[in-house]
């Protein structure tokens, strides 16, 4: 089945502020303001219909209350929101989806507790549950990408698909947040090998990166720093999503 290509502006939250990390390193943080709703409104004005929101505090096992407040403010803007980071039990999944989030991403817990994925897929439509894979040298990274497992990205992807997952975000951690160009080949390989709808992430640096992902018939692309620093115009990228570019 053909899946509409989707562009996801990223809003990464830490202590309620909008930030980007270089290669997932919490010590290499750039701040882009303390008003997440304002950014959500900006991306809506630029044409976005989805946002990719990450709870970095949750991924790092820190206090998430400020980020939940920020999420509620983002949701009030009226866009479709997918949300991940530190969602590690049934109650968290239920709470986030009940707030109005359209899709949750499960990362560490999907690796460590496959039974939770099974429960989530039984309880909700598969369109609302997704996997989030961080890759370091083709090995799966967990706990906010601070630990690398011995698991191969493809074998994990095959397991996820066998469980019934349909969506997956794949981030090459070495590219993420430093605008060196996206690792499109790994995303294509994962999608072709597993049948997952793979959204590419990490290192987007130009409109050409977006075009390549679109032409590869991947499910979508997540864009962060390049948007915040003005290297890419979201409105120009949206022409590709809407079939005009």
C-alpha cells in the first residue's frame, strides 16, 4: 500500500524548552527558545500538518512534568502530533494518547519489553504505535542513545514487523543534530528488508536531502536543526509532500 510521504518538523523538549542535541549528547545542547507552542504555531503557518515531539527528559530518566505541560500547549495548536521519549509502561502510553497525541514512539522499552509492544498493538490501532530506532554503527542504541546494544538494526526491525508494528523512525545517531546530510541508505535498507514504513531522521541539511528521501519512497522525514537555523524552508519542502515539488 502506498503511504503518503510526510514531513515532520521536530520539537525536542528539555525542561519545557525547545532544544537540539548534537549526536544525542546532552552536553552539546542548543536552545531555540522557551515557547514550544510558538514554534508549533510557526510550523503550522509554514504548512506542517504533523509534528514530531521528543521528550528528552523522559529519554534520560529525568523529571518530565515541564515537558508534559509543553506537550499540552503544542497539542492546543491543532496539528497531528507524534510523541516519544521515556514512554516505558502502559500508564504512560494511555496518558499520552488520552491527551490527544496521534501516535506514540516506543524506543528503549520496545527493545527491553516486547510484551508491552504486544499489549499496545492489541489496545490501539497500529497507526498509533510506532518504533523508534537509534542506530550507532548499525547497532541499536537505547536510553536516550546513551547506551549501545549488541542488537542489529535489521533484526530488531524484523522483530518489530513480526509483532505487528507498521511505523518506525530510524535515526543515525552519528548524523543527528549536526547537519551533515541524512543517511538515506540505512532507512531504505530497513524499509525494504522489513516492510516497515520507515521515517528517516538525523542530519538533514538541505532540500535535496528531503527530495532524496521522497524519491526513495520512504514514509517520511524528520527535520530539526536545519529548520531552526534557516537552512531549509519548511514551506518549500511541503510542496514535495503535497505533490507540487
